[in-house]
C-alpha cells in the first residue's frame, strides 16, 4: 500500500532534510508523493526550497496565509481551507492514508509500514494526548491508556480541584464527557490518518473542524468531534525521535529561541553529512 506524506516547513531546512531522508530510508516503499508545504514567511529569512532538490517525489505548496494557529472563517473558500495545517494535502491526495510529519523528526525504522499494519479500523494512529498540560494526567496518562480510561466520580472531583490548570477550566470541559479533556488530541508530529473517513466528516463535507484548526491547540477540535461521533484512535509512539537535533523538547520553542535554533540546525547539517551525504 502506498501513502502520501505531508510536511509543514517552517524554517529548519537541515532538520527538514534529515527528517525526510530518514523517513525515506526506512519507509520509501510505502511512499508515493511528499507534500512539501512551506510557510509564506520563514523565520530568520531562512531559505528552505533547496531541500526539494534532494527528492524527486515532492509537490510544493505555499498557502496565501500563514498556517500557524489558524482558524478557517470560510470553509467553502478553497484558499481559506488550504491555509489550514495539512489541509491542502488532505484534499489533494488520492490515497486512503496520509502520513503527517513535523520537520524535526529522526525516523529510526519503518514507521509507515508499521502504522499501516496496526491502524486497523481506527480513523488515525499516532501519539495520543498532550498529557503534560492536562490535570487528568495522573489518572489517564494518555497514550494506550486513554482508550480504556473511564473516570470515576472521585477522579473527576480530584481533577476539578486542580482547575484552572494550564489551559483547562470548567468552561472548556465537555458536558457529560469528562474523559474528553481539552488537551486530548492526536499529536501531529508523526501520525497516519485515514483520509477517506476524515474528509467525509470534516468541513465542507461534514461538520467536523479541520485537522489543523486551532482550538486550545491544533487538532483538538477535530479529535473531539470525531471521538464524539464514535471514531477510534490508536496510540503509537515508536520508530521516531521528536526534536532530535534540538536541546529543547518543543519544536516551536526551538524556532522562537534563536540560539537553540541555529545550534539545532548545525547539528542536523552535521548529521546529514555523516549519514546521508553521498
């Protein structure tokens, strides 16, 4: 089975190159096209287009508007929709599945083949939950435990005692669905999505927000809507290392902190020269 890949490129050209090279190293037999989506304005005036020259299966797209933390105001306007994270690729692909990757990931084995073999009847597979921001972390823990966690009244009361907690308050909890915390989502840095099922439910075909729409965080509204419709998600967290070249655990913070940014880029360039340069 072939899938398409989508990568959102906001700076980090050397990390982007290593991400795609490591992904192709292990999963090339499963990959058809790579949608290379670039922000209209790059941090530190970086040039990222040169990465494309290393591949022969890339489709480049640059939206009119920034994709970062976006909310689509007119779902029937294609230009508006395609300024949502991953939406251009989700609409243009002709594959059943699309693989979403951040541009700062080192892949260490055939993640796409393994995900295809394990997604089963789930709508998506990838790491579940931003548990470090969630007041239910000690009870749920996210990941594989998330699907089996059924909160007790005692747990609910203990969670409420912690509120407000980071981005969680009584006002943004789902009535009668306390398990569905505001931080519940499919993390987008390495995941496989069933495009046929997702596109059927999301705007403008259905009433589910776009995968990249930002409410609390990207993907949280999409996840919440699909979960309430009865769709299932599978946790997966192996065969990759997130923010591999950065000294920070947060990729976006690496972009914002210039010293960390250039240090990570230097490490990635060195990694490329030692592992991929012919």
